[in-house]
C-alpha cells in the first residue's frame, strides 16, 4: 500500500513540477490542455492502483514500476511535442526563413501562369484560395516540409510584413498517407506580404486531427521569425516562394530545417 501511494505521489508531482519548470518553453495555448491531461492521467491511475491494494507485495511493486515507466515516457512525449523553445532568429537581410521544423520532402518550380498544386505521392491538388494573387502570373517555388510528432509544431513567419490572407479549409479526418488527404484534410493558407514580394504558408493537418491554430488575423503586422500559429501532432507545411529575379532556393529534399533558423531562400 505504501509503495502505491508513494508511486502515485511521485508520478503526479513529477509531471506537475516538470510542467511548472518548462512552461515557458511550452506553447502558451497548450498549458491548460496539459494540466487537464495530467490531472486525468493521475486520477485514472489512482483508481487503477486502488484495485491492487489487496494484491501481493510483488504485484504492487511491479505495477508501480510499470506506472513510473509509462508516466515518464508520456511526460517526455508530451513535453517534446508541446514545447515552444525560443529561437535565435536569423537577422541576415534578403532571406526567407523556414516557417516549420521538419524534413523537406520536395522542392517544385511552379511556372508562370500555373495554379499552385501541393503534391502527395505523385498526385496534385489546387490551392484555389490564392488564385487571385501574383503567384499565378509570376510563378513560384513550392517547398514541402513534413513535421513528425517529435518536432516543434509552432510555426513562424518566413518574412516580415502584413498578413493579407488567412484562409481555412475545413476537412475530413484522413491520413496524409492517402492521396486525397492534401485536398480534404483541414488546411490553413496564410499570405505574408512584404516590402518586395509575398510568401505563402500552407498548414495541413494530419490524420484524425483538425487542430490548426492561427494566432494572427488578417491585417496583422508580423516580424520575421515571429510565431503565427501551430498544428497539433504530425503534419505538413508548404512554403510558397515567389519566382522572382535573383531568388535562389537554399534547401533540398531530405534536408532537416528549423523554423526561424534555416534559410529557405535568398534574393
């Protein structure tokens, strides 16, 4: 019985203490959710452990060990996913920064006059929400970044400027592994208008998830590297870079990039 009580106290205190210590590195919008999840986790285990109070000591000790292992694993996973570390934003001029952490899956050149199509397993789907922008007439580069559950999921502005478009497309619960998911999964397209050109960012939700948070509204001014939103769990972010004179894309498929710290393109 003592072992059980000690374990419950240890797990609960460890989780709550870690949350307090790391809360400055956790997305502000997620703190309430984490506290609720930890409380539910503790309550469930307290009830499970009560059932084993009349079991042999070896059984209680084994169960306590399992509880601790799973609690530690869950804590690490949650804090890694919800962390929101400060970044040393690159101050170099004439660059476009990555808006997301993850692996570059493709870099596509969209010719002048063509509609922009994100690609998934050889299939393409139109981004109709930006058909009225300069991207259609001038062409662009499309950079696809895949974010795993272990990556930081807070997204940052690729350039400084004004947010002209924030367009949300409600979707269905589909896996990104399915071809039609790029079109039917929830996505949010944000257009950043700078002094010289505009850059678009498309946030695409992953399977069984429709939780894309946008912190900024249309008309908001943002600084390069400033947080503007986040996606819950594994997801994808496409960056639309204008095809203008002297612009050079600096990333390649398979490269790992970090929001605010990796240069996507220079001009």
